[in-house]
């Protein structure tokens, strides 16, 4: 059985401190497994939510940042809701994704980080998602220009994609949030 002690190397990268500051104290986990049992995508993860939390405690950040799990997580917060200790596991995944992007880690699923960046850029620029702009950026990042062009044309014809983004109030405030995060 694993020891519940925190591995001495766990604090070197600053991950535990960043998780605490983000409101996710992974050291409170006693490995009950409720997070993993409730996760609708756990079968596709290389590391289940419970394992991700433990790996954070053991300082296995590099292994986590290169894993599929952090990119496949839908942030549905089922794990967070089920945790008896109130650990925000969805936030843990957010922090890990952010660190992977900052560290320019090679992702196990290279298209997912490209989509993640395009999604966040769309929100940063428009205050909400502009689907056509987001897909255009995603296609440029992945260099898959015509893979699903037929579907895109159908959506355009049916009016499902707007050429121009909707304007919302508070766009400047949204941009300020992104600036604070950097």
C-alpha cells in the first residue's frame, strides 16, 4: 500500500503551492476513489483523477504534463462534487493544462492543446466563443485545412456559423482577466 506521506521532491517545481493558491489542496486526499468512480471519461484517461492527485503529491509533474488525462478531462466537475474532502480536482486539471502550455510540453494528444488555445483565444478576443474564428485558428494550428470542410460548408449554409462575432458588453474586463492570469 502507498504511503500517504508527501514525497520530498513534490514541492520543488512549485506545483503543490500553485494548486493550494488555486484552491486545490491535493495533500488532503486520502485516496477513497470517489472521483475516479464518478468520472464519465476515466476509461479514456491514462491516469485516473485519483492517480493525478497522488502524482501531484509525489512530484511527478513531468509525467502528468505529458499525459492524455489532462487534455481529455472535460472539466465537468463530477470529481470535484464527489470528493469528500472538497478537493477541486477539475481545478487541478486546469492548473496542469496551463503549466503544460506554459512549459511547451509535447502533448500526448497534440490536437487537443491546439483546440484549447484556439478556444481561449476566441474568448479573450471576443468575450465569448466565436465558432468560425475558433475553428479557423484551430485549423491553422493543426494544418488540417480540409478534413471536415464539407461539414463546415453545410453549417454555413444553414446559418449555424456566424461570419462575425457577436459583440458583448464587458469585453475589456474579459481581456483583463486573461492579463491577470499571465
